[in-house]
């Protein structure tokens, strides 16, 4: 094993929430990224969803002018909310979450986001 020194560590909080950020969108203003509710509630993953939503927004803007009509829950929204509920109300929630990723094959893990 090579010698190394840890010079810096990173800390953060994953925004795992079902809060309806998109309700703050108006006819003329739309929030994007986490502020727009584009974070996957069950994982906190935002980058891929933002890329996908940005493409959808461009298509939407060609047809519609009222930005408050843009956001619709995905078909997985219910599953995300269910999973968050399990995590929040079950003392084994954190163990369940970590074991889920330990058992998944790497390719499936990447698709979970």
C-alpha cells in the first residue's frame, strides 16, 4: 500500500425530499435544478434529471408560454415517496438503504439514479 495523506474531506447533505419546489414556479419564472424540484427524491441525484428536464423544457417552450404548467410528476414519483417514508419512519431505514446498494450490480446501481 502506498503512503498518502488526506488533505481535505468533503461533507454535504443529500436533498432527499418530497417537497414540491415546483409550486413556486410562475407563469414567467421557472426554478431549475434542486430549486425546481428536479432532484430525484429517493436518491438526491440531480445532474442527470437536470439534463433530461432541460431538454424537456426546451420542447415545452416551443409549444407553451405558461411556465407554471411545465412540471408534472414522473411515473416514479410514488415510488420515491414510498421509499422516503420507509427511510424516515423505520429505524432500519438507513441499513435498508445501504444494503440496497451493496446488493445491486454496478450497472443497476447507476440506473437507480
